[in-house]
C-alpha cells in the first residue's frame, strides 16, 4: 500500500504507480531527484505534486539473459557501474561520467531518459547499443527505439499518463563498445559533446550515438552504414582491416551527422571538431584496443 501525504505519494507496486499516473498526470515522477530537486531548489520547477517511484521493486530489477539485458528504470548509475562492466562496457563508461559517486548512487537510468536532455550521458551509449525504452500505462506497454524516444530539447515521446519502466539492450558476446565525452573540466561536467560507438561482428552492425551536438541525441545512421559497409564488404567475409584513410572518412561522416550550436559551454565549431576527434579515437579503441 502506498504511503501518502498531501502532494506526495509513494506507490508500492507497478500497478499502483500506473493507476496513480493515470489519475494524476500533472504530478512529477521522482526517482533519484538529482535533476528534479536542482530545478525545484532554483525555482524553475513547482510541481503540483510528487509520485515517488522508489518503492516500486519492479523498477529496480536488472536481469541479464543470454541475448538480452533488461535494466529497470529505477536502477541507479552506481549499480550499472557495479553490475554491468563485462556486459555493457559502453554504457558503464557513460555511467561513470554522471556526476560524483554520490550522484551516481541516486541518479537513475529512467530519470536520465525522462529529462530528455540532448546532453544526457546515457543517451549516446543507449542509441549505439540499439536499446529500446519500455514505457507503460494503464492502457498497456510499448517499446520505443532509443533513437526515436527524443523529440526535442527536454521532450520525449512519453505521454502524460506513461511511465518509463525499463530499458532493454540486445546482448552479443563479441561486440566492442566505447564511449567518450568532453566537457569544460575533467570530471562532474555536462557534456559539450559525447559519442557512443558499438561494433558488433555477430550482427554485422555498427551503432553510433551522439550527444550535445543537436537538439536531441542523434543516431548517426549514415556513419553507421559507411563503416559497416567497409568492415564487412562481403556477406560471409571476415571483418576487414581498415586503412587510416577509411578511419578518417568515418570520423568525417560522423561530423556531418552532427548539428551543433553555440552556447555557454562551447561553440558549434568546437563541438563539430571534438565529435570528429572522438569518433576517430573510439574507432581506434574498438579495433585496436585501449590507447
């Protein structure tokens, strides 16, 4: 049973959460509160009420099967660091860039997605991993590809009565995964630009996700197709070696997929340059090992 005070309710089950969400779509969902409480403290947000999802056990589960990883929306970045380093190393690298250890102990994957920030650290990694976002309401459950989840700065496809319940990621044993970001200082920083890269020989797939270089996180489809065609030029051939000029061309293709702007953290030109450098470096790490 939920515990409630005026303006605050803490459901105990997913079914109860969905009912409350349907009845009170104007109430703010609260998980770790690392973004919400900052906005409240600065007076930018005055929610009509709060639905605390921290008591819903279904949202805190993380399961690893042979072919799929399912991460509950209330799983913290600290847990992702601890539980998934050998399974989803690209996402783990992104998780390590989320604030301080104290922030990572509270901040959740679902909360990061829910803010729909173009600079969200998890977003490029999830896009590169071909992840899907599971959302639910009293009307049922649906899955949205991560690259289709974001529709504008701070906006997603999530309806007022829906809740993010989990993220699912296909699992393949031989995929190489990298993540890189650059900011205005070395740690605990919002990304000026970020990139996730996955090379998956089993599925013959390349995934590239970009952050902070457009109004939403971006799937660099043209760059994915360019690189996949050169890694596996024939249907049954082994992965081909890539000469330096192809690596440079891939990085340039990633840059063309970006749509950066000038803002207080960096110029469009700087963002375009750094995303190209990160693409070249991440590709080298994936193919040749860590530098």
